[in-house]
C-alpha cells in the first residue's frame, strides 16, 4: 500500500539553483530553496525538489528507508519572507533526493511526477508536522 503526498510549498527554486531544463522534470544539480513563507511542515516541495528538516532526515536515515538520499541545500529567504517573519529562524534543512523504483522502494516519483511513499514511511511521517500536505491513497 502506497500513499501520494504533495507537501507544503513554502517557496521556490532560488537564484543559486543549477538545473538542466532540457529534460522533464528538470535535472537539478545544485538546489537553492528560497522561502516565501513557512507553515511549519517537516517536508516541503518546490517542483521538482523536496526538502526535509534535520530531525526528519535523521529519522528517515535511522529507519533505513529505500529510494531516498540526503544532500546539501542552500536555504535563503525572499523579501516577502523577511517582511512577514522578520525574526523567524529556520531549522536546518536537507535536500531529499528521490531515486526509488515504483512499488518497490519506500519513496518514488510517479509518472505524474508526484511523490509516493510506502505505508511504513507514512507511519513515520505522521510523527512529524505534515499538516499542510495533501495525502491520498495510491491505487496500485
């Protein structure tokens, strides 16, 4: 059993992002996630990338989930973010790279470019803030 998850979008790809637009979805070489706002979720999206808080990364690594790896992300704040939340500190985030095989690994990207997670991964994610993510069952 798998679930589709569409995480909170708290920003966009920043100026320092390096990507190849000649393929779809774009192949991102270096990720800069620029925050415009943040409702507090531990997993965030800005197509075609996902980022997670350090605490969620540690839990995912500790549970040895398949189909994911973690990489450095450059975090920045837009002018909008700075105006809305002048004193808000952001936690440490990591780039959640998805490489899983459909219906085999705990994390994979569907043909519709939506993140799919195993029931085991969903069970763990429920211990984190995912209040602003859209989640539904994946018919397999």
